[in-house]
C-alpha cells in the first residue's frame, strides 16, 4: 500500500471519483473549482489506484475540509477508507490544522463516527442525496501508523 499526495487533481483520483460518484451513485456535479486548489491523496494497492480524497483550508484558522472520499468497489472491505482519511488527517495536522470538517452522505455516518467525527448543523441535500456536516478535533503530536 502506498499513499501519494498531489497538489493538482491527478488522473487516478479522477478515475476513482468518476467510477464511484458518477457511474455508481449517479452524481453529476462531481468536479468543481475547489479541485484546482485542493490537496489530493490517492491510495495505491500494488500500483493500482484504490482510494482517494481531497482536502482544503476552511474558513477559520486551523480548519480544513475533507471530501470526495471514495474507494473502488473491488477494494472495499479492507479499511482503505479509514486509511486514506487518516492520511489526510496527518497531512492536515502537519499543515497546522486542528479541526477537520466534512459533508458526508447520511448513509456513511456510521463510518465517520467510528473515525471520531460528530455531527454539527442541520442535515441538507446534495443532488437529492441526504448529507450531514461532521467534524473532528485533531490531537497534537500523534504518531499515525504506529499501531496499524
């Protein structure tokens, strides 16, 4: 397993997001102007792109938004979602971030709660799909990967 950090939207992230969000889930507005400035992570298994996510600074000091977390169908069930999210959190922590927020699909709520996220705000819809805002305060000086 290898996780690469890209400062531009990499073709491997595009491939995963198209397959998961557009083809599988039916979203239309998958790519936006945020992709131009976000940091993109891609997780590879034997050099095959398996998972992706992006993050970017929020509106307040130390706040970052994580999104577009996707795992290819054939790689699901192997905890790759939690690994790519953990890698994003480590990158955010290393960038001076202390709060992570995300706009999650309602059906993914249990996954994010297991990762330490809590709901804030009211539910809303993105392309007719119920979403919730969730957040997590990052711990300082955590040795990620030590227990993995």
